[in-house]
């Protein structure tokens, strides 16, 4: 493969044909430039990735009719013939000169059109991208009662434009990188220059540049490749489909990572406090937002420890619960043939199977399977004497609590922790559960997200700045005058 293109158009076209051998979707459009002194040229593009009307109306037509070449003075501008055509004839909004063969190949694969001109050692890259795209729609995973309905899509430039609509500030910087030796996926690192901490921005860019992979499937793979501890169960990056949520993160001093071909963008750093926040909080009055925050924290606790507490109290510590309740529990378990440990694991595994089957089958059928399956199986299990009614109630509370947590990844981590706590409770009772909680707290305290403690602000970072006013509770907006301290922002004040 050559490094630079030559002045001979036939050699250049042949080189491209060798590179794109057996690529039937590649189009070579040979044309003659000018009215009188015609010159050979060739447009190269991939069918389906370009807007053909732009090529026809603003490139081919004007080159046919308007371009004139002075044959007597041809030698004076042969080396800059591409520049002359770019300035005088091409009507496409974005035209660039390029002589690197590899760069031209990349641009063709990205949906651009390359114009080769006989006698010029530089080609023109015409901005003609026009592949099929999905329109901006309301996010399915983060619906709000009161708030904007637009959501990110799979096209990177659409997503950056949505952010520009929310933040009309020249300090909003968008740095585009490429990841993947073969996929060459576009990745945009977005931050506000005079707010975001330089060390965090540099750390994000350095980690992305170190990725050496042939194909980047999407933001989930990006998250796994750049997080601090990939062995941890907990997400160290936050994701969202909502432009308003990403814009709010930028204004807190965080960095947003947009990966092409996926509608989910990443926000760093992420902490326990940010994972409990929801977009809905900022479109509701502060008392409601505060109440909902406490409900989410309670839901997280119930998701993680409810089944383990049932096992511990039933099998090891019945004396710790009221006598009347103990007698009721014993009476409800008279016909249950399994110990509490087996009963709990059996119901939790059944719920996980129902949840997964409902997820795999999209639409109303999946919802029906989840609801009807849970009701029928639960009722049948109680009537058959396989499980007690109390265990059905605890399983239902645990499942409902899972869906009250805003971050799906954070909630899924607690799902796994739940089984670990159940095992420890089955072996050591409440002592095992307390041991598991202590290990979990130590792990969360050691975990970091791009040099920021994952447990902030509960670990102490940001307490003096009042970060708890927008994490543990939702204070009135008049009280949120300073940005969160855990991002170490340059500009600490957002309201005077």
C-alpha cells in the first residue's frame, strides 16, 4: 500500500480497487471536469453511507457545467489544481484536501466522498455523509413526568448537537478520538474547559488512547476498558440516554464520553451519590425529591439484605423477633418441606429466571410473562406447600425495590451482592450478614472512579462544601450555589 497518492489518476483508482477488492458497495464515478478543456476525475464513495443528492447536485453537476480549465496556463496551477477546484467549483459545505492514502481510505469508510483529479497529487474529501439514522425520541429507560422528551441516538454528531443545544458556551469542548484498529469507532470526550478539572480530563483521554482493540461494540465495552477496577461488581462510570442529564453533569465539572453507534453516553467520575440521583429529581419540588432519595436508599438496602435477613431470623435467630410473629412464621412453615435457606434460594432464582425471560421477549408479551408468571408461580408454590407466604412477600418486596433504583448497573450489582449475603446468612446467620456488610463497606471505601473516591461524598470528600445537599437529600435550588466538590471543579460557584 502506498503512503501518498500520485498525480496519475489511473494509478490511484487502481490502488483503491486493490484495497477494496470484492467490495461491491463501493462506487467509482468517473467524470470529465469542465466545459472545454476537460480533465479526468473520479468520485469514490460507499453506496448507502452517503447522501447521493449532495453528490449529484453540489459536486457532479457543478463540475460538469461551471469548472473551466485554462489549458495554456495549466502548468502554473497543476500542483494546486485540487485547491482551485475546491475554492471555485465544489458547492459542498465542507471540503478538505488530503494526500495521505490511509486517511482517504478512512474517510471513505466513514461515509465521505473522495474526489481524485488527474494531474493533482492531492484528493478532495467531500462531506456527504447520509446513512440511515433514527430520529430523536424519548428515552425508554429514563422517562420523566415533567421534563424534555429528547434522547440521544446512535449518531455521534447528532448527540454532540443535542449537548450544544443545552449548553451554548464556547468553553464547551469536544475532542474526537478513534478507537478500534478495524472499526475505527469515533469517540467524543466532552467537557467545559473552565469548569472541568484538567487532571480528570487528561486521565480520561489517556485511558481512551491506551485502548488497543480491533472492534469497539459500544459504550458498555468502553466502560469496561477504562474503569479503575474491572473486577469490581460496581459500576465506576454512569450512563444516560438523556441530553439534559449529560449537560447537568458537564456543569458539575464531570466529563462526558460519547461513543458512536450507541445512544448511551458515559459520565465520569461516578460516585454512590450520583448513582442515586435521577433526572426526575430536578423537575420536582425539593420535598418530593428528598422523599424519593430516602426511598431509593431504603430500596437499595432492601434489595441487598431482605432475603438474607429472612434466612438469618428464620434459621438462626427466631428469638430476636416478636413472639406473636415467631408463632405466625412457624405456623406458615409447617408444611414447607425445605429449610429456609433452600426456600429462599429457590424463590430468588425463580424470580431471576422470570426477569430474564421477560427481558428477552420484548413488548407486551414480556411484561405479561413477568406479571402472570410471578403471580401464578407464587400462588401455586404457596398452595403446594413449597414456600411460605411470608417468603413470597419478601421476594416481591425485594424485586420491586430493585426497580426503584435509578441506575440499572448499580441495582444489578446489588442483585449479585444479595446472593452473597444469603450464603453468608445461611452459614453464620446475622454474624455472617454483618461480616458481608463490613466487607462491602471496605470495598466501596477503597474503590475509585478516575482518581475520585467512589464513596464520595459519604466518605468525607465534599462534606464541607455541602455535597450532601444534593445527594442524601434534594435541597431547594436556591441553596445549591456551589458545584459538587468531588469533581474538583475550577469554577466552584454556579449561582450567586
